[in-house]
């Protein structure tokens, strides 16, 4: 009987220990689940890839700016409920030109600028922040920029058209037709070559940044000191 009692006590103690371990495991799993839920609720969202009129940091935009952005979030099914845009004349945003204020909207594409008229040939900086459906705001995005273009002849400040000389004879269609060939003979008409237009100038002060505005009929490639500007090929004029 003594042996049996000892065995009973041993089994009873093992059951109690097993029960405690089981409860501890349940408690640990519960805490872990709470921690995971907490991380999910506090998951960060950031605003990135800012673009103006569909282009990142465009130069020479015409008309009112149209803004867009992307949202990166660790949380699933993140939804934007509002946004705010700031536009500044400097990258530190110490000289604000326009602030949209908090706008209740889930739109993040082609958001139209609604501030005062912008100066031509000027670089502006902008940034955006958004709110989720729980009213939590992101930090301000990294600043992006755009440069306004020249929209009318008065803004070109006396710039003049540069063009190649026209043929003295009128260029007519169907140049190889018999009647045209007899009229033209051996004279060269329309023997154009691509013009190379060059301008030399000297600067008397260091350059922080510079923008060249080019307008023409057809395409162009711009070179500065013998080096091609940009990586585009045959940009439209």
C-alpha cells in the first residue's frame, strides 16, 4: 500500500506540473499573439515615389502641376483617407508658396495644384503626407521638385528664332515626276543638312544649377562644352 500511495502521489505531481506547463504555454502563445497584433497595428507607412504630371522631378512643365505618389506600408489593406501637400520655393520649406491643408480624399493620382500662379522658369519643391482610415498620419515624404516652363513669348525675354535658310526655289511634291524634273533640271532643291547651332558665352560667377529651355519644330540634341546634356535622344522641340 505504501508503494501504491507513493505512485499515486507521483502521478498527481506530474499531472499538476504538466497542467502548469500547458497553462504557461497558452499564456506565452497569448502574449505572442498580442505582440504580433501590436506590431501589425503600429506598422509604419511611408509616402514615396513622388511625381508631377506623371514624371519624377520634371523640367519645363506647362500648365498647373498635377501631383501623384505611392504609399509603402507593412500593414495589409492600408487605405489612405486624407492627404496634405506643401509647396515651397526652397528645399527647407521655409518659404511656403502653398499648403493644401488636410484634404479628406483617397485620391493619390493627378491631384491638381490649387495655389497662386507660379513663376516661369522656376524650381519648386513639394512634399506630401497622408492619413489612414484610423486617423493616423505618416511623416512628411522626402521632398521632390519640378521646374516650370515658359508658356508664352513674353517669358522668353527677347529670345529669337534660329532657322536655316530656305531654298530660293519652291519645293514641290513628286520631285521625280517627269514634268517637275524638266522644270527643276539639275538644280538642288531641298538638299538640307541637319543644322549645328552653336553659341559661346562666358560666365562671371559660379553655377549652382542651370536649365536650358529649347523650343523648335522637330527634334534636338543639346551639348554643353562638347558633352551631351541628358540621356534622351532626339527630344521633341
